[in-house]
């Protein structure tokens, strides 16, 4: 076995954000967690549920969101494919960007790597995560020492960069 093969099969610590703003939101999230476990993904930590306004259009139905810490031997593209398949299984229809959805699973951080695969198919860390209260607060709950892989800014400073309005518009439930 080559050294490359050994390195590729090592467990990667990663973070996923899961949200829902259609149907039974909490049930959708729990089904997504169950489906992840069936696909070579070990869930290490799960944040509380957070209720937040839809982003970027607060007039759409509110979201319930969580962030999870996982371990997997999957590649980033394999993980993305599984996440997309789970979204489809839960009835997600991609009509337009940021439309209401039964399930949304984003790869926030994959093994502290900086990746841009197939231009816009997969960008890690997630390019909008630093602006999203519904990612930063649950992530802080499960890893208070997390640092952004690219900027190296710690989670506390990222949260502190959010507006007061953003911080007040999310509720742990």
C-alpha cells in the first residue's frame, strides 16, 4: 500500500451545517442525521437547534439549524454527493438559490482544508459561513476553539463581527 493510499483513508474531522425551513423541520434534521450515519459518517457532536430567520430573505419561512462535528474517510466530493442525496431524499427541490427547502446540508469545514473543486461545485470552508449567525453560534457551541481554516480567525472573533441585529435574530431552542 502506498503512503498516498494510507493518507487518503485516514479519518477526517469535519463540520456540517444542517437546516430546514419547510415541513416538519426538526424531523427533517433528525432524518438527515440518521441518513448521514448510514453513509460512513460518524457523528461526534451535535449542537442545539437554533431558530433563525431565512437568509437572505427574512420574509421566507424561518429555519431550524444545527451544526455537527463528524468523522469520515470520505473525500470532500463523496461527502458532498451524500449530502446532496440526503437533501433529495428529504424532498429538496432546487428551483432557485436560497429558496425554501426541506433540508439543506452544507460542508462548513473539511479537515481544516482550503478547497475549491470544479470552480463552484465545492468550496471549503463554506464561503458565506462567516456572515451566518445560524452557522457560527451552533459551531461555537460544539467547538469553542475552532478557527477558520483560511483566515485563521477564531470563532469568538467571527461571532463578534456579526451585527447586534444578527445576534438578536437567532434563538436557541
